[in-house]
């Protein structure tokens, strides 16, 4: 009986460790960003999906911010960090003109945060240059997948620390 008790405790411990590490740490460091043109509003709509744990980690390690609360969409400290971080690490030029990014907000989707960004643009661009360095200063293996659709023409690229930017021509 004592062996069964020890065995069950061991199983429970292993399960707790597995659940705990899968909740907080993950094997791959990937963000997904979609860029599309909304001709009615004359904006580029950008949605960036990043693992919450990664954003919290970069905030703590690089910026010494420890009180982020992604569960509260009205948390000023978190909103400010997300906005500044996105503007610092995503740069977009349309036809060689730098676009000003406006971070609209974010929402939680499971263990990821979706960040909503827009940039005013007066006409369909012939060329978009996207620099995307989110989390590359924290994780050597960080990959930032960019999917872009302008005028029904889809383009995609995978960016990294070694390849931080891409130019799409339409």
C-alpha cells in the first residue's frame, strides 16, 4: 500500500510539472503578424499574436517591468508597455515612406495576446518594407511570421534576428 501511495504521489508530481511547464514555458518562440489594407478606412490593419509569457519575460528582463496584467484590458501600465514595445519593434514603410503605427489595444486568446495596430495610408502601396524585431533581443531562435495581403495579393515571410526585415512588392 505504501508503494502505491508513493507511486501515485510521483505520478501526480510529474503531471504537475508537465502542466506547469507547458503553461509558462514553451519550446518554440514564434509570433504571427498579419497585415492587410482596409481601403474603406484607408489604413493598414495589423494584428500581431505573441505568447503572453514571452511579453512578460521581455518586460521583466529587458525593461525591469514586473507588474503587467494582460487579464485587465484597461491596465495602463500594460497598455503603455505593449504600445511602446510594438512601436519600437515593428516599423513599416509604404513606398519608402515611414508609417506611424497606432496601437489600438489587445485581447487575450488562450496563452497568446492579439495586439491590434493600424497605420493610415492614403493609397494602395506598390511596396511595403516591414521590419519586425519582436522578441529577437531575448530569444536567439525567435521567428516572426509575417503574412501580408494587399489588393488581394498574398505575401509572406519569416523574419528572425539574422533577417529582421522584408520588402514586399505588389
